[in-house]
C-alpha cells in the first residue's frame, strides 16, 4: 500500500477571490467534483488538488469549503 497520494495540477484561468486553506475541500460549481487543496504556486498560478470524487471541468469555478475562496480552473 502506498503512503503517497498523487495530486492533480490545475492552472487558474482567471483571478482568485480569497485564499484557499490547506486540506480544505474544494468543490466544482458546475461538475460537483470535489478534491482536497494542497498547495498553490504564485509564480505559475498552478494549484495542486488531491482527487476526491468526480472530475473538475475546464472553465468552472471551484470554491473552498471552509474559506469560501473561489477560482476558475
């Protein structure tokens, strides 16, 4: 059994509103997909999300469950 989980990287297509909190659940506004926020690189605008359920779709808004921050991926 592996102790490591592979994250998925998404590049923001537009600005964010607020700041995500590490380990909070992110939910896709149109797909309903969920994942766990792990990191954000401010130099590349890439966010790392551990997969949860479903698949995020390009152009949708993701929202943080505890921070209420949003971003378009």
